[in-house]
């Protein structure tokens, strides 16, 4: 037995009638708001597929109100450019470099001592900040003073220390 409950009933009179002419699309602003939603279109889709002409339903009169004016982006751009002018230009970020070095234990212990001295004065300092301050201080010296400070340092073998044999 075939299931005919989903098929629309077609009378003999409606089968011989010509289908209604296709509607022309109205401008977007003239359509009611309910027709613009996707759910309304989905609900209307099964009715459009039926072969028999659907019963005409009363339509709400379209209001003569003009469509709401869309905001233009031009004033917003002017406001953002005014903000950009007011802000000072950010300095370009300095690229950071990672490096490793070898130093004697007694000089390495001096870094820890300097960290404690800074902390006692209320300024927490990192190892890298102490080394950077030392380099900046050495750079401020005259050429003769800087060379003399470098010559006072003992020469050490560069590179990683050898692994001790166990």
C-alpha cells in the first residue's frame, strides 16, 4: 500500500487550470521584515514546491517608512586617525639575542653578591640586568680605562668545560 499522505490532493478542476504567474522579486526595503529571515524562507519553501496553487493569505500592508540609513565608515576613520595622531610613536622593538659564556666561579659568585646588594636597597635585579649594567658601565669608560680593565682579567679557556670521568 502506497503512502499518499505526503502528496497534495489535486482536484480535476485545479489540474486543468494554469498555474499562477511567477511573482517578481520586490526590492529588499519593500519586503516585510519577516520575509527577510532565513527561518521564514525555510518555512515558505515546502509551500512553493506543491503542485496545487496555494490559498492566498492576507498580507500585511507594507509601511511607507524609508529603510533605516546605514552608518558610513568615513566618520569612524576620521576619529581613529585623530587618535593615532594624539599617541606618540612607539619606539621600534630591539631584537633580543641569547648567548652563553664561560666565567670563573669566583666572578660568577660576584653576580649573586651584587643581586643581594640591589635587593637590600629595594631594587630586585636579575643576572642579565647586572651583566647589562656592567657592560654599559664599561662602555662609558675611556678607551685606555676599558683596555686596562680587560687586561686585568685572567685569560680563560672558552667553550664548555670537559665532562669529568667517573
